[in-house]
C-alpha cells in the first residue's frame, strides 16, 4: 500500500483537531509532520512536530523533504478548516500513480460566510510560472519526482517565504503538475475580500522582500528551462513614417458616462513642448458616453472621437483601431476611461523618456484612489520589481506591469494588441520586451480609480479562472518564443 507523509501547519483554532484526526485515522498516512512556531507539544499518534519560522522557507522544506520516507508528501498550505471528501486520499494516490505526475492538485468546495460553493481551479501549463497560481490548499507530491528534481536542480533555495514556489517550479521542469477536476475536499475561506480588493496585494510595499525572493526563484527557473534572456537589447528602429503629432493618448471606452469626461479633461490639461491629441475609441456606448465625447470633440480639435465600424472589438481591438489610424502620433500613451493623469506633466515626462533612452515602451507608476480621488491602500504602485537588467524575465512572474503604458507607435503597428479585454497590454509588453528595452518611471503619474464600476471589482470564480488561464497562455507563448530565440 502506498504511504503518505502529511505536512500540516499547526493552529490554535478549534478546527485544527478535526483536520488533524482525518489524517491520523487514514491507513494511507504513515506520518503527520506538524509545523509550529514553538511551544507546542505534539503527542498524537503518527505525529511529529517541527519548529519553523516559516512554513514555506527553504530551511523548512529541505528538512522535511530529507526526512520523508514515504511515496508521497501531502503539503497542506493553509492553516484553515479542511474536510476531506469521500476517499480523497485514495484518489490522490490513484491519480498520482496512474499519471506519473510530479504533483496532483484538485478542485475543492469552499465555505464563505457560511455558504458552500464550488471552487474549480485551472490547468497548469508551461506559462503558469506566476507565483500566485492557485493550487488550492492540498498539494500532493510524488516523492520520486521531487527527489529527481532536487538532484538535478539543487535543493530548495535558501529563502524565507518562496520555498514552495521554488519546489513546484523545479518539479514542473520534467514532471507534470496534474489538475484533477474533482472536488476532493472542503475548506473554509478566511479571506473573503472581493477580487478587486486582492489585485494589488503582491505590490504592497510590506511584501517587498518576498518579491525579491520570488524574483530570484523565477529567474533560476527560466534559466532551467532555457527561457532566460540576458540584458542585451536590440535598438529600436527609427521610423521614417510621418506622424501628425508627437503623442496620442488612447482611451478605449464603453459606457463610462460617469468618468470619461474627467479622463479626457485630465489629458487636455497636459503641458508639453510638443503637439498631442486624444483618440477616444467609443465602442458603441449605449449610455451618455457618446454624447459627452461629441461635445468634447466639438470644443477642442485635439479630441478625436472614433466610433469603429466593427462590433467585435475588445479593449485591444479598440487600441488597434486608434494605433492604425492616420491620426495616431509617434507615441501612443494609455489612459483608461475611468482613470486620470495625476498632473499636467505626465505626458511630457513619458515622451522625455522615449527621447532620451530610445526605448520601445515606457511604463509609469500610479496611485490607487477611490471614486472621490482619495488615496487608498496600498497607495503607490511603482512595480520596482522591473529592473533594466532583469525586468523582462521577472515580468513573466507577475500579473501586471504598471501604468500608464506608452508605446513606440511604429513598432506597435507591426505587432498589434490581441483583441481581448483582459491582458492585452500585458501580452504586447512581453512581446516587445523580448527584444527591446522598456523605460520606467517610478514616480506616480496616474490616478487609478477603484470603484464599483471597475470591470474587475467583484468577479465570479469562473471569470477569474478564465482571465488567469488567458494570461498563463500568453506566458506560454512568450516562453516558447524565448526558448526558440535562445536556441537560435
């Protein structure tokens, strides 16, 4: 009979004993390693305690892995109430044996505020290299695969928080991480915030040291799979195409009567040493947005109001309409229809970076604000994880690259954006960074307004999964392209 070692975080909460007893009662479980912060006596049958500073440190994982004598390791990632569903451990063992996967993870039921619902996960793929990939609370590792991976790529790195990330990346190089679309357990969710409230956790300044660790781990992984790019960049071609203005601010919009006027006004207030215009692509709005834009265009000739002929455009498609138009300037600069430039020098500062650094793209920094433009936590989002030497590698690990985003128009016309309404800017930024340097501004240029009208304010799990799956696919495409480029 196959045997399992369980790594379980200790808790003083009432659910802990019930969670633990499920494992100790199973004939498949040979040992339960209870991880705690000290001062805990572990006396239950089959159990042994380990004092740890961090459950996911390299020190903890290397100590646990070196001591495992069983076929499998079940890593319980969260100190939460977990109830195994019928024959869950037997199913993990069966699927791991049948597939030969390095790790198996499953869907689960989730209890939030007393209500149980399904929580499906997504398939792991080559591009699932982001550190926040959701595997759920139970990770079922095949120890033969683990030992083989660690022998080839080295022990888990000496990190405080990124050890589990390092382990699963090393295992994934030569072994599948298999998603079992069955609900094998139920967990009670402790983080009940809406999706829009969780978006910026990873760039909270308090998490900076963890970000440094995660970047180190991700960079090593890219080297292991042949996708790492050295800090050597191609020169941006000089366009001979005439442009009507130096810069165009592009605003795709649909049904934003409440905010689009303020967005356009913030651009008209810009002070520059060059001519610019605003191309607003009105994607067939059904509220007063079209009326507002027509009035603004009548008042100021710099406002170019475009209503596309097509009815199949996402945000990326609207961008392409603007970029390919004869009215687009040498540089195309982003502004979302519910956001604002934070001062009259935003446009000038972006174009100055293009002129001085000869880059393909410039990414600024922004401040999170509420509907009344008052700053909200975590405040400034500067994405300092983007460094000139390693930014394009680290970009594969994270889910966003900052704002405002600006592009060399001639280059962007050769690539274009995917015609989607999620991840389109991320995809084109990865594509450009494959060959060219990206310029950065780390001071706030932009007010990113978080309010109930945001498209990502409160997404259902199905939409979250679709978005995550798409960005992972974008990363898969980019990693394969970089692997091919390195082989050449």
